[in-house]
C-alpha cells in the first residue's frame, strides 16, 4: 500500500514539475532569466 501511495505522490509531483517547466519554457523572458541563473550556478568559482 505504501509503495502505491509513494508512486502516486511521485507521479503527481513530476506532473506538477513538468507543468511548471513548460510554463517557464513558454515565456521567453522568464526562460532567459532561468538560463542565466543556471549558468551562474554552473560556473566554476
């Protein structure tokens, strides 16, 4: 039973994450901000 609940929670989490990511991709200005921030995090110190 716990495995089924965990699987459902994971599925719902990933569905929400995918939706958030898609909304970000659909907004060019926000997407560029995201990419710029990701570059900052990935840059060596």
